[in-house]
């Protein structure tokens, strides 16, 4: 289970490592372009019922922390799904992975937890 720390909030956001790895690539791409956007997710079963949304802006500090020392292979299809939602008016909707068989190499050294449904 990874963790996102955003802005001055002391409240960590927990996201499964594999989902966080995919989310990190899409978020870093958007922020690198200077684009602001939202990220939304449904609360996991162990939290109060509901959903949350973050407004992400390039000037606000963001840190990703992963429990696993090795990064997972990335799914091209899942990255495309997340990127497409990032470019929509609704922002990134953290959705469950759609499995494919072709891993993707990403050259991203951006510093680094929500359960997908």
C-alpha cells in the first residue's frame, strides 16, 4: 500500500502500489505540462462511505511513497484509461485496471493510497 502526500495536508492518502505507480505516471505527465486537474476515487470499504477529489496544481508539493522497493510493470491500457480521464472535464477517475499482456517502459524519475474498485 503506497501513500500520497499532497500540499500541506498531514493526512496521507493510501493507494495500492500498482495503482499508485500508474497514477504517478499520468499525474507527473500532466503536472510537467503545467496543467491543473482533479483526481477522484471512491472510498475503500474500510473507510466511511463516499468519495474524494483532489485538485492538483503544479505549484503544490506532491510526494509518492511506495511500500514495494521495485516498481511494477505498467499496463499500457490502464495508463491510457487514466490519461483519457485526466484529459476530460471530470479529471482523473481512479478506476480498476484492465489487464493486458504488454508491459510499458516509462522513463520517469519523478519523486514518489487509494484502493481501486
